[in-house]
């Protein structure tokens, strides 16, 4: 049976929602929260989202979207253009490449995987920014940011997992 | 992609091919295409990085366009966040009201003494100015704006402001709060602009350290306490020395409070800025009436330091001895 227009629109909206939500996270990430000391080490929410969707539903997070999410993050956060695009795409690529490692594993394994991948992402962005600014950038803030990334991941992942489970049920 | 139940004739007989077989052939092709897209995107990102190095102006313009587009959203969303944090701070303040009151009372008494001193100095200043026939600039205007985004990152220290070129913001303007210098404008859209904080890696601000009027350049290094570089040899600094803008290079007004020297060691001095980045909500850009004076090349490459021997004698109003091409912003007395 051919799906009606409204049905197709519905599927389309539902399928593009993960990307939109991740773009929204980029905006939320740059909001001034007025909490002392936080702005420098605020966890990178879109990174978590890209990782989470790459693990569970890579088809809803195409590489082109990952590229634009990274680019958007670069534009708003003021990092050299392209740095986070490369970092996000690398995270995405690593997860897709190691897909078998993640399938049907417990959440702890996925969390551990994020710990490893996010560390790689922090180191990669540190290297890229250092090269582009032709100096050794202070790494301390990046270390704290990584720790916060790692610590905050279950929170965001829990929300996304519920969503993904609900999706699986309707299908 | 492929129609289900793909049919074709083989040896005259109709063969219904299993769709699984098709997908087994199509999968690697699809995978290859996707891999191609993936590698292409990574290369594109690297190309953008190169472009940012080669043609910084173009990339900055593109950045401004995007920022301008999202500015209204950020503006709308950041308002409730700001009021929520303000409310939290107010509740927090309620707890400590008694102690704070006591502290403020003591502060008040101390400030009254300062006020007396300031009044005396002001009249003294006025009389000395009239002696020298010195004129102060009167054409300084302020443009206020709200911080709508704090970039939140370990690698870049900048803020977005909800005012742009239509409000009179221009590239290079100094941004201040009542406490002191925040940074300068580096990108301007029509309704938003980007402030480069003094702690950012790319920030270089010519400063004077009081007392002694030692000249130096305040260089951000992505920590909360920027460094002092190009200190003249033999200059003596101590903890608590006042750091103000010198106005050299032409982009900044003279005498904006920046911070105090917090650490002095063999490998340089660090400055604790007066302005705490996290509490910033409303800021003001100083329209100094000198449009486009900020050049593309960084200021640090110009020799700013002068021989230390001439420093103490040199009055600030005539310190034009260095090789800066732009006219100093200090008002020199008519000769």
C-alpha cells in the first residue's frame, strides 16, 4: 500500500527529528548559564548526541548532518571553522566502524565506549586547535571538559534511549 | 532503491529473483558510496580549516551571517535562562543577607573616604588641566547590549552580543562593564556581534601597569588569567599592581581598568581580570569615533615596549615614541 502524503510527512518529520534536536543542543550549549567556572568546561552536548545516535540509530544521523552539526558548533562557539566538524565526523566514523562492538551490549559498555571515543575527540580537537593557532593551547580546561562529558553522558543518553525505545515500539 | 520482487527472463523462463540477492549486491555499493561521502566530508572540513587560515575575512563573514540568523533564537532563549539564574542568585542572597549587610556597611564607610579623595583629585585634575589647556574627548558614546551566548568551550573565549552594526557596533570597539574591560568586538553582523574576551588565545591588548607606568601587552592564553608579554627588561612588577589599557595601537580608549597583577614569577606575570566572564549579562561597547582602526594583523607584532630608562619620566599624554603607525588616542596638549 502506498503511504499517503500525511503519513509520509509524518515519517519524514519523525526521521529528521534526531538531527534537529542535536542542532538544538548546539544552541543550548552556547547559552550563557551564569554559573561561575562552568562556561569553559561545559559538556559538549551535540557530541554525546552524535555518539548516541551513531550507536543505536545511525540511519537517522547521516554523515552530512554530522558535518553540519559540527560546523554549526564551530560557528557559534568561535573555534576555528572545521575543527568540530572533523571531530564529530571522526567520532561518528569510529562508532560506525566498530558497530559490532556496540550491538546488543549493555549500557555500561556504551558508556565506556563513549569514555574512550570522547577522550579521542578531546585530544583531536586539542591537537587541531593547537596546530591552527600555532601554539600549545592550555589543556587543563579540555581535561575538565572531558570529565564532565563523561559524567553527563548517561543523563542525555537516558533521554535518547527512551526515545529510541519508543521508536522501536511504533515500528 | 530496487523494486521488490525484481523479475527478469532467463533462458526464456520467468525467474523471480530473491530481493535478498539484490541487497547483497547493493549493500557494498551503497556502503562504498557512503564511505566516499564520509571521506569527502572530512576533507571538506579540513579544507574549511585551511580556508580559515588563508582567507580569514571570508570565513569571518560567513560566520557572521550564520550568527546573525540564529541571534534572535538565542536572544529569546537566553532571556528566561538569565532571569532564572538571577532568581537563584536572589534566593542565595537572601540567606547571606545579614552578613552581606554588615560587609556593605563597612564598605560604605571606606568608600566615603575614597569619595573624598576622588573629589579632591578631580578638582586638582581640573585645575591642572586648565593650566595645560588640556581638552578631553567628549564624543565617546556607549552602546549597550545583552550577552546571548557564551561559547562554552575549552578552546575559544568569546561571547555573542545582541547588538550589531544597526546599533552602531563596529569591529575593534572595546567592550566594558562597570567593573572593567571585557574584550573587543571581532565580528559584526547586522543584529549580533562577537566579543573576543581578553582571556582568548588571540587577544592582545596594549596595557600600562600602575604604578610606574610600565608598558606591556596583555596576551590571552585560554586560561582565566591572561599573561603580560613584551615587558620592558628590568621592569619591576608586584602583586596587586593595577593594569589599565594604554590606548596604544589606537583601538582602545586610555585608562580602562583591566585587572590586577596576580602572579609574578620568573617566567612572566599573570593578570586577574576584574570582570568575571560567567556573570556577564549586560555589557557596553565603547564607540570611540575611530572607525575601522583595527588592522587585520595582530597588534603584538609591533614593538610596543620602549627603553625602560625613559619610562618613569614620560607623562602619559605624550607617550607617542613607539613606532605605531596609528595616532595615539591620548589627547596631546596643543603645542
